[in-house]
C-alpha cells in the first residue's frame, strides 16, 4: 500500500447534526497517509491498531515512519528547484526515533532550547544543520550551541544579539545569525499560535530590522548569514506566507544596498494540516506559490515545518473505561486525558476520534449517540472531543488522529499520571520508542522534608 496517497474523495468527511458531529472514519482515514480500515479494523501502515493496543497498552502514541519520511520528501521534492534545507521543528514531536529517522533522511532541525539540541545530537543529527529559534536564549544555551557549531541563531531581540556577541567573544569564535523579522502579518490562525503580529512577543519589528542588522554588522563576533520569519502555526492559506515573504524580500534588497549579503532566507514553519475538515494548501501548492519569488532571490531557503511533518503520521490510542450517560449529556471516560493531549482543552482544537473497529450497523449516523470524550482528570476542561456521534462500548479502542504533532511533547504528569508510551510502526514492524512512565518515576526526583 502506498502510504503517501490513498483513494481520498472530495466527499465531506464530517456532518454536523443537531445531536453532534459525525466524522466518517473511512473517509477520514482515506485522507490520512498512514491509516486505513481493512475488514473494518483500523491499521496504521500494516499493523492493526487492536494488536498495538493489546501489545503496548493504552494510552499510547503511535507514529508511522513512512508517513514522516513521505512528508519530508514532499518538502524536498517541492523545493528541489532551489538550494534548500528542511529544518524540522523539534517541538512538534521530539522523540529520538522521530528525530533519528529525519536525521538519516538528511533533515536539519529547528530548535528552541538546549534540551532540543541535545536530543538532536543524541538522535544522530548534526549541529551544523540546526537553527536555534526562541525569544529567551540564555548565556548557557548560546555557549552550548556555539561550541557544538550550529548553523544559525535566529535572533529575536537586540539584547539577545548583544549576548550572543559577548558569549562568542569569550569563546573567541564568530556566531552565525539571522534576525527573526516580525512582519506584522495576520496568519489567520488561533491567537495563541499566531506569532507574526506586532502585538506578539516574537521577532524584531520589520521597521527596526534594518538598523538592527547594521548594528549586527558592526559587532566583532557576529556573522550575518540570513533572515528569518515565522508567522504562526496551522496556516491553511498561502497568502499570509506570501505577504511575509514580500516584506522579507524588501529587506533583503535594502540589506544588499547596505553591502550586507545573506546566505539564506528562513521562512519558518506553519503550514497547516487536515484534522477533520480543514483544507490546507498542500506542500506542492505552497511551493508553487513561493518558488517564483524565491528563485529571484538566489538564496538558500530554509523551512522549519513541525506540524505538517508529523501531525497526521500519528494517532493517540485510548480505551473507553466508563460510559456515563446523563440526562443532558453522554460522557465517555477514556484512559487518555488532557495531560496526554492538551490541544482540545488549550486551543479548543477539534481532533477526530475514530473507532478501532467500524460499527456493524454500517457507516453514517445511524445507531450512533453523541458522546463527550473526556479524561479522568479533575477539571471540566479535561476533554478530548465534544458531542461526537459514535457507537461506543466500554473497552473499545479509539484513535485520536492528527496526534503526531504537539501531542506527546505537550503532555504532562498532571494528576500524577504517567505519560503514555510511544511506538513507531514501519510496514508490518512496530517498536517501542518510549516506555510508559512508571508511577514511581513521577516522584523519583523528590525528597521528603528532613527533620533536623
Ligand atoms: N519555527 C518556529 C520559530 C516556531 O515557533 C514554530 C512553532 C515552528 C517553526 C513550527 O511550526 P509548525 O510548522 O509546527 O506550525 N502547540 C501548538 C502549536 C505551537 C506552534 C509554535 N511554534 C498546537 O498544538 O497547535
């Protein structure tokens, strides 16, 4: 089976009824690269979800190796006309196995902490293919990254620039930098994940960038190598990327007039994915729109995609523990919760929940009931999905799709719950890539107060 494309039709995947939202599991799986129903049972690549749930227990994150590689390849192919580097944004999914697969395929990495850099190195990635983003780099972060020889710091403020220069001077090396420009472009996404507006904490205002570049050019231990921006996440349209690129191009020309030549332009990440009904631009469409402008620039192009590389390569498997119909609402209490997957609670994100086994009454809403899929955590905000039309029984296994990005990496131990295990599938093989946390490990770093 080709995991890159399945026989997806353009028929609607979901239907909002008075009772709730029905997501057609078969239609959805046809749009997702690694999932398919075979004889009514859900498979990820060639491994049955039932087998995975039995073998590893639940909750459990499962990722398709092929789907990740296919997305990387789609970026590489779509921009093959240009010198380019895909620097995968580690924050989306930082499991060593995921990083290792991408490092082997030739990806670079976008990091935002020393911890992420250490992960990249531990997974076999090269520091020379790493760009370091983030608004709060510390002295120690900078020193570590410089010693490792990273490709570029994406600098977000003048004070960071001065700090990098000082640390580099002390180490007697030159620090390669880009300025992260805040182009004041509306990414038309959730306000928490919009980053390119002047009210956001990110980047250096477009109007100030030229003078900060001039300042950087006068610093003794700074090498200006690029220009960078990242305007937000889960963008479904190409227009905001173009608007940001236009502003960057203007700056590149102004810099050239000042004698400041760049090596690369970094367009950040942000391309959205289909969770249920979203119709984001494909990577190929994204490339088609940007390529003419980029080709004229004649710079190496960096991208920092996170979500679009891994979201739909992954699912979170969970088991129905308790069914609790009430006079007003039906609750299905599952063994995953907001500590495992916080996106629905934090961003009101709608993610699809599909059954491991298709119901015998066939597809569509017949025989279904509306269920709120909730965790066992003591908060009303602890929900994974609301008012979904499903046919449920206790012990059923459900898959929450689109969970490969910002799923495990945003998980916590709230309510003293151990974090889920992670599994990677390739063809008919599957491997544990992170053990389920033991409950003892949750307090292993803690000490009782000692009486004197
Ligand atoms: N580069 C920088 C500097 C970033 O801040 C981000 C994401 C990316 C790249 C990758 O963006 P992506 O391709 O994944 O959209 N937790 C949120 C998403 C936060 C995104 C933060 N920055 C969510 O679950 O929706």
